[in-house]
């Protein structure tokens, strides 16, 4: 059966049966349809549009299923639109649509809503357990939905709980949830109440998930806003309090911005630094005080304004006072002291000299680091020290860029800020221990720092402005010259050789003993170390270039003496050479001759190490074989080549030295350097190797009191060597009386202390023959050339024989 109703197309809304909904109508056809309904039975057919933007819909633009409704109230508004209140009645199907008197008219078929007769009559409805459970779940779910959706009135969920018909309940829930028009239309189309309830339940599940996420977002945003507002409010309060304190004349930190502005105005900044500081301050003023960016800018300004702009120490110009300070703090080391005093002399006259860049190279314990402090004291400069041992990152020197979180300036800028003046003495300790890895090469970064022509515009990655380091006096320390050549080229190398025995005695009596007496709390007169006892301690308990071990041994004596005094065994302790063993224990080293008697094939050589000079014993023996040379003692490649060169020279000169050439065909020579675990390398043992091999082959012993050093060529010439002072010190410590050195090293004897030159007989030599004449206990006799058998056994030699004797 079909009925004819005026049609009201709906945009973005679906009306369900038994729901009262207000509508705003503006289209002429829709207003005409409402007027036609009001003039008749007040019934109208409501149906949703497929496309809400269509102003003049026809049959194809409307859904097939709609709802009949009764117009409860109609109100025309001044702007021509109509506000109407409608109540849905029953589902209906659109059969035919036409236009009549300016509005749409539809023939519809009424559909079964799935409501029971009891529900229609307002009586209680009996439902199955499954549907009842579904209804209860739907109502509970709607309550959760209503709590999260603020647009729904609180009493809606209560009203729904009173509905006992599943069809009416599903329509009521569908009308109140926010889902798409297409989804609501699908609920209107579904006739089965149970299925409709299930669909409503599913839609609510999806909406609940979305609403819970929205709630979390709202809560997070609200918390953030509350925190920001609270911080802003507290900061404004703090500023107000600070202003009040300032107005009342009381002490306070004051406004930070004003303080920074004042610093920028008063400091003697460079033009570039002032521009940079002003720009950063403007940024800071526009930022939130507690933001991360403001902290970065604030830290940057603190570093920039904390540098000693225009602040300089007043340098001392009294040369005599500087010399006295250096002599008081350190004994000997005359070369370094002369260089410092010369620098001060030029500084006093010109007042313009740039800070020198010195590199003190020497073994451990000779006073390189403490000398840096004395230089600063003598010059009147502030002292800052930076250890470079193990530094592998280039950023340690230049700093990190500000883009990185937690970035900091490099050690140069940090220590300059710490010094408080722009002309301190900067000690770069252990510069030879710099590392290098994938993060960069710090040694290369130091090239700019240690170049007087470049360091006036040193760039730190953090500050990104030019910093003048030309007034800084850089002093570097190193144990070896194992450094990149460009870095060595920028520094003035000053070598600190080891101390002689007399110098060690003076240092101990002037500084070390008094220092240990004070450190151990010994009273005057309780502890005494005699001069003979001190020399015995140096000879038999230390073997070093510096005085660190000596200081430890003196501390050991002081401890033992203090214990005996506190135990009441004695009131004072005097340590002499005779009772030294009671306090220092068993002697660790042997002082005196390297050998007790003259030995065949055993030569005392001299070696240079990082910790000073050492005696190096060279031994060789002959064994049955085929003329091969065997080497042991952990020799390096250069030393192995020296052995081969020495052997070739001896073979070539064999007849001259009284060696039968035939021996090389039936004997092997084994060359060994004791202390096999210690690596040995270098060419300076050449003269000792030749002497040892000749002694072994001739059977003539080598004098036990002679030591030698020098490189040997295939023609027997003795070439110069390095580390002469250390080697002579080692010879003197070992009780050697005669030392053979290359003639070309004779010029270096000027720098050797007078007591060493007086205590050793130093003989410069030019050829191996001189060394053999002086070192062997017996003169060598050449082979009788009339012996035809020996002549026939001579190997072919490219070197003509040279007559023996000393070259002058």
C-alpha cells in the first residue's frame, strides 16, 4: 500500500523513528514542502541526500529508505530560513517522486520497524536472553561513549536505559552517536533489531577508540599549556620581585639581560666579538627564558664574555731576578735558562715580542713540567697546563660546533678563560703522546695554535670568531721527537739530557731531601742523609736519567727512619754509605766495571733510550758452520743491517787484521746482545760490532774499561751519532774510563758538563783501525803475504786493503 507525502531532502543528517530533531530549512522547495505538510496532516517524508552539495535533488540523488515524520513546530526566521521541529514515526521506502506546486511529492511504502506490538502500545516487552544481554552491553557501552563525548547531555544514557524494546533502543543510540551519514543510513535500512543493535555496538567500539585518543591528546596539550603558563607566570613574578629589590637598593643578581648588556658595553671586545655578542643577545631577548635554545645562547654568551678580553699580566723585565728564580727552582739546565732570559731581555727592550713556542725534549724525571711553572713565575705570567697524553679527538683542541647538544669550547679557549689573562704561559704536556683516530688528528689541529703567523686569528668551532693567541707563551714537553714534521717545524726544540751524578747530588741536597722530610713530618735533626750515603744511593739503587726514582728511594728511607723513631729504637737517624743497606735493602744495580776482566768478543757499546743512555754489551762467538752470521737479542732491521755491514768489512780486511780468510768457509759467527726481551735498533753500534767480531776471530781480548759508539761504513769510516751526552752519562755511571766517539761528534763536547769531560777519557776516532788499536789488549798482526795457501783462499773483494794505524 502506497501513501503520498511531501518530501524534505536532508543534508548531513539521518532521522530515526521516535526521535525528535530540530532542522533548519532554507531551500524554497523544502520550505514549500513544509508549508504543504502544515496545511494538511502535518506529516512529511524525510530522506537523506547522497550528495549534500546538491541544491535541487531528484530521485537519483536521494537514498531509497527514509522515515515519515510529524512536524511539531515551525518557525520562520527573519533571514528567510525556517526552523522546524520534527518527530520521526516509521521507516518508509521511496517508490515514486514528482513535483507538485513547487515542492517534491513522493509515493512511499511503509516498512516494518521491527518493533513489537507491546512496544507500540507502550507496554513492557519480553525479549530473549541473548538480545537482553546485547541491549545491556549496548547501554553500558553508550555510557562510556557519553562520558568521553562532551556534546551529549548526561541524562541521555539514563533515558536509554529505560527503553526495553531492542528496535527502539538501537534507533535511539544510532541517533545520538557521531558516525558518517552513510553508516547511519545503513542502520536505518537494517530492519532486524538484533542486527541493528550489533551494528550500533560495533560503531560505538570504533568511536570509543578515537575518543580515547582525543582525550589523551587533550590532556597532554592541557598539561603542556599549564606548565608553560605556570613557568611564564613564575618568571614574571621573579622579574617583578627583582625589580622591586633593585628599586629598594638591596643586593640581588639583577636582570640577566641587563647584566649581559652591561658586560658587552664595558669589556674590550674585538669588533667581530662585539657584533656577535650583540646579535646573540638580541636572539636571547626574543626567546622564552626556559627554552632549550635560550640555554644554548646563554651558555655561548657566558663563554664569549668570560674570555680575558684586553686583560694582560704585567710581564717582569728584571733579568737578574728572573735568573735568580730559575736558579732557585732548578739546578743545572743552563740551556733552557739562557733561552728564557734571552727572551726576557728582548721583551724588556722592544715590548712587542710575540710569545715564543718552546719544546722541551728529554727523558722522564728531568723536570720538564716543573720547569714550565718556573718559567711562568720568572716571566710574571699566569700558568695553565693541559696534558695531551691520549687525546685523540680534534674537537678537544678546536671545540664542538654549537649545533651539537652539550657542545663545549676546546681546551685552548677553556684554559684561556681559566687563566684570566690573554698572555699566560700555556704548557702543552706530553705532546708526543697525542693519539689519532677516525674523529680527527689533534696534532694537525695544533698546527694553527703553535704557528706565530696564524695563531693571532685562531678559530674555535664553538665560538666561531677569531681569538688572538699571539701573546700566549706556549711551552711543550715531550720524551721523544716522534712528532709530525710540520709540528716540529713550528717549535724551538730544547733538549734536556739526563743529570750527572754530581747534579743529582746537588738536586737531592737542595730540594728532594728537604721536600721528603717535610712530607713525612720529620723534625729538624731527626733525619740526615750524608753525601757519601746519597752517592751510594744514586749509584746502587737508581739507574735513570731523571730524579724520580731517587726521590722515591729518599722517601723510602724517610719512612723507615720515622718508623724507628716512633718505635723508640732511636731518636735520630743518620744514613751513611755503610748503613745504607739496612734502610734501602739489597743493592739493585752494580756500579763500576761492566766486566770483571778483559773478555774475547765482548764489547761495551753505548745506547740511547727514551729514559737516557744505557751500556750495551755486544757479544760474539764462532761456531762450526759455513760462514753464516746469526743474530739474537731482538734486533731491529737497521741493527741487523749493521751486523751484515760489519761482517762484510771484516771479511774484506781479514788479512790486515791477521785473520785467515779460510776461517769464513768453516765457521759461523753468532752475534748476541744481552737483555733479549728489550728491542734494540739503530746504526750506532757498528763500531762495537766490528770490534767484537775481530776480537772473536783473532782471539784478542777487548779492554773492559773501554766503551764505544759510532756507525761504520763498508770502508771503515766512523760516522757521527746522536744522544752523545746521554751515552757519556751512561758510561760514567757504569764506571767506564775511556770512551771512543766519532770524530765528527767532537764539536758536541762543548755542551758536555766539565765534570764528565774530566771524569772520562774521550777519544774521537775517524776509522775502525783506531778503535781496534785502542780497544784491543794486543796489537793485531797482518798475515804474511808470502803464504801462497792463504793467498789462494782469499775471497774476491771490491775494497782495496787499507794500511792499519791512526788517521790524523
